[in-house]
C-alpha cells in the first residue's frame, strides 16, 4: 500500500526568521513539511546560511487546515 502525498504551499516566506518560526511550529506538531527555495536559494542557504530568494513551505494537503490554525496567530494573517 502506498500513500499518495498531495503537496500544497502552506506559506511563501521572504526571510529566515519567518521560515524558522513556521517550520518550528510544524515540527513541534509533527507535521511533515518540505522547504523549497526559489532560484539559487538552496545554494545560497548552504553557502551563507540564508537566502535572499522566496522560500515555499510545502505540506501534505491533508495537514493544511491544522497547519493554518497553528501558524495564523503567528504570521498575523488569515491564511484561508
């Protein structure tokens, strides 16, 4: 039996601080995620520890509603 994963963008962030806050919340709540950097962002993150490019935080669509509930108070926006 295989589980099909339908990845959706939970949030697109512009800075390390916001990315680290959101991913920490997801980790604490055991919600799997993938961080996908735009452009050469992955390379820049390896070299410098940060990226000037946009970063997408992807999660399984089944975790979307719970994830939005968790991060909305932190990012200060209604994400729905």
